[in-house]
C-alpha cells in the first residue's frame, strides 16, 4: 500500500475515552470535494476513452455486427482497428493489403472524403484510389463525438458535473462534488459538524470493511495484505466514482451503442493511465494505496506528456525508461531537464498531478488541410482545394453556432508548403457582417493569391486553411471595433509570425498592403504568367469586394492582411496551443506518415520538412540585388524590379492625403527602398539557399 505509515498510525482522538480509531483524512479534506479542490487527497477523477473509436463509428453507422473484424481505411493504410480484428494481429502500421492477408474476412471501410468540386463530404466506395482528388473528412466522427459528450453530460447530475473533452474520443470527469453528495447521503455520520467545529479534526473511520468493487479491474498494491485491509475514505470515494463511471458507460452503450473504457483515480494523469490499462469495455481503478506499485512497473514514456521528445530526453539523460529507476534520481538531478520540468517530473512519477479538469470544451480553432501527392502546380488547382476547405470549415462553424453569433472566429490563416518552406498568411475576419462560406472562400483565395504573386509557390506539397481566435457572442455590430483587429491581436499577428527560412534565419522582412502587391502591375502578355494573372484577378476582386463592404460605413476599412512567412514549421505547429484536440490526425496524410499511438493525446509532431534535392542550375547576376538567380526566372525577376519601382511611385502618390483616405487605417507600409526592397530570396545573406527555394519552379 502507498503509505503504510499513515495507516499504522491512524490518528486517535485524544479526548475519546474509548480511543476510537480515526480516518487519516480530515473534515476539511472531505468538504473540499464539494468545490473541486485539486489538492484534497480524496479527489475522484475519471477518464473515459472510446474503444477503437472510428471503427465503432462505422459498425454503428452501418449496423454491422460488432463481433466482426472491421478496420477503418485511409488511402492505403488503416487508422482504426476494432478488437475482433486486432485478434488477427492487425495494427495501425500495416497496409490495407497486408491486413487482408492476415484477416481475409476483414471489413474495410474507407473514411468519408470530400471530392474535389463537391459541396459536401460523402462515403465514396473507391475513395482509396483518389488520394489526388479527394480529401479526408472526419466530420462523421466529430458528430458522433459530440453526441457522446452530450450523452455523458446527461448521465451526470446537471449541477454536479465537470467534464472536459480531451480529444475526439476522450473525456475527463471531475466527480468530486457528486461523490461528496453521495458520500454524505450514504454515511450520515459525516454530515455533522467536526468536533469542536475544527475542520482539521480527523473523520471517523468508514464503517465498512469490505468494499464492493464489482467487476472493476483493481490495480494491485503489490503487497499481500494491502489489498483489502483498512479501507479509508479515499477508497470509498473511488468506489462511488467507479459506480458513476459504470453508469455513464452503460448509458453511452444503451443510447448510442458504443463501448468505452474508463479509469478512476485521484488525478487526471492516473485516471488516463487507468482507462488504457484494460481494454476494451472495462474500467480500472487505481486506489491511492496502489499508485506506487502501479507506476513503478511502468515505463514513464507512457505517461501523459512524456510520450514524445521530453520522455526521450529523460531516457537518454538517465539511461532508463522505467519509473522505478527514475525514482532513485534526486530532484536536483531531474532538474537537469530544467527547473520546472524537473520538479514536474519528480512529482509526476510519484503519482502527483494537481491539474484541474477544465470544462471548457469549446473549440478554439478549426483546420482543414490536404497533402498533395503529386504536388499541385497552379493557382487554379489550389483554389479548387480552398473551396473544399472553406466548405468544410464553414459547416463546422455553423455547428459551433456561428450563424446565431454564439461564437465567431476572428482570423483566417492559410499555410502553404513548398519544399522545405511553409508560408503563412493571416487575415482578420471582418466582424461586422455574418460569416459566410463565400466570404471564407474569398479570403482564402486572396491569401493564396498573395503567396502566388511572390512567384515561388509551386510545386506545393501541402495547403491548409484554418480559422482561429473564436470568441463568444460577438454582437452583430458595425462599430469600429468589429471591423478592426484589436490592438493585442494585431500585435500578436505581427510578433508571432516572423519571416523565417528553413535554416531558421530571418529573411528580409517584407510586409505589404494589397496596393503594393507586385502582381498588380504585371501585364497579361506572357503565357507563363497565367497563374499570376489568376492570382492577380483574385486579389483585385477581393479588394473590390472588401471595398464595397467598408464603403458606406464611416468607421473603417478592413485592415490589410499581414504577410508573413514561417519556415520549418507545419501548420499544426504554428498554431499549436490554438488547435483543439479535434484537429488531431486531420492532416489528411497517409496514416503511415502519422504519429503512432500516443499516450498524451497531443498534436502529432510537425512532419520533418523533406530534403531539397536540387540539380545545379544556370544563374544570372542581378546587380540590383547583388545576387545570382536562376536564368529561367530572369524575365520574371526584371518584372519584379519594374513592379517594385512602380508600386513605390504609386505609394508615394497615395501618401499625399486625399479626402478619401485621410483619417483611415492605411495598410501597413511596405519597406521598398532600393536597398531594402529586394526581391524575395535575393538578399545578400540569404541568397545561397533562398534563391533555390524561391525560384524552385523548374523551367
Ligand atoms: P485512439 O484512442 O488512440 O485509438 P482507438 O480509439 O482507435 O483504439 P483504443 O481502443 O486503443 O483507444 O484514437 C482514437 C481515434 O483517432 C482512432 O479510432 C482513429 C484516430 N487516430 C488516427 O487517425 N491516427 C492515429 O495515429 C491514432 C493514434 C488515432
Ligand atoms: Ca480510443
Ligand atoms: Ca483516445
């Protein structure tokens, strides 16, 4: 048991003539349950995780017998495998063809996809052959996830529930308050005030000596007599919590047909380990007395947050991956990982975790993405995908209550990956009018056009659109605050997104308002420039449409988009904290490229940027940039200088105040003197690697 000393020396009441043995818990600790205190040792936390989630969604949707082996397919890989299929040795790392060899009767259901040009996702029979023209939709699973969350909440008393959605198929529940209520009902002796009204007095011992754990898997204590002896209130609390979890799981099964596994313990870390301990359709209780034994047997890399880099670092630093051996390291040694990290690790491997169950289950951002194999090569192709992304995101926004203005995103982001470089463009969403799919699409198109006019957009390997900064109940008000990005937000947009090249070095920072966009000045004379023309037209159309919106409104103009480039980061990375857990695995890459099962339910790590293999290229020397650039780009490059000069002239014209632009927010001025306004990638220090990247289009 965890603290034999505490049990052996159960406090005795000094005043009691009969020296009644007392609990080792106080009245104060008992009553702290009511307020969800994170420090009371009587805390009761549960974690529930759906078994083979996507696979169950498909069996339920299709009415398939759940004892039949079934796997969910994504392109040629498997992303979820039900338990009957796992019995054949199937796992996430094998292909659909290999799976069929192992289990010829396997039912394989491909995930739903959006077909290029379609208005809505659907289940397409031949989807797996269309990786180039379809995009995965996780909507069906999100919808089920939402139903499950609702069902769980309905199974708990309205006034005593605290539920946190931890990922698409997991929730944490803080059952402390409900357990407190049940405890006082069942054991009226706890209702009275503490002796002498002193909350630090110890409680009487529980009258029960045998607790009924039903069919729950009880984690052993590792000692022969520790199992049943001397139950105290912490055990009673977990028995009650376990009853609640059993009821919740039964309700989910009854109402929706899904089985799930549960973990019950005194904190989130332990509860999560508990739900994964015995699967499927079981629940595991980790009593306080069993914590040390349970953790000691475990690899610490299985613990929440230690599944990735940090865990690896600890393994190599201390030469072990077991909790037992790490327990021998004194705090000072663990602090070699950093003071805070060391302290956190020190308590974590001792079973301590005071993090609270956070009922904020609302989404902060939404992402729709597609990896292209083969890569795409034109603005037009990109736009076709943006149409799908916009439809995808908009339909999810509708479900978030955006139409009723319950919630609303404030920014739209486009991430574009070409070679090793990811470029991001962000734009505020005008707040003064209802959000529409067309508006999202138009903004997305405009952001892509901005990337394209830089002349180094293709081939593109990955494109994604996200909306973020969701806020509650924004009024449909046309005031200035609605239209402009708030100070803080603008600051974040400027600071957060630095121009960076794959080397991690800052590139020449360039920021421009639309008016300064160079492609506005290209002529339509060259066939090679059709792409630019399309992008330019999009920019122009967007400019005109936003002009219409703000004109006639005295207060303002939509602030110009902030232009930024982020190297070496994936979309999931650039917005890391902001992505809700729903965005997990939604990057539409083949499952084999995704992170294998993680214990912490965090975002998959950014995919390593592919290495650039570049043939030697013929170059020319540009004296204005003092750089060698690919010969094939010479015409375009000369145009660039021409456009830059022209735009500078025009801007100088515009700076003179006129009755129409005086007093308005003006686009962020472009730095474009000859010295500073160099073409992309032609800066002196950047030229080696960048020229290749920027002008990577072959011929
Ligand atoms: P998990 O909860 O990790 O796994 P699971 O529910 O399939 O199986 P288990 O019974 O062991 O809990 O993931 C939930 C869903 O997330 C899973 O059904 C499919 C999806 N997913 C992926 O698409 N890719 C992945 O790499 C992982 C780990 C999950
Ligand atoms: Ca699961
Ligand atoms: Ca899970």
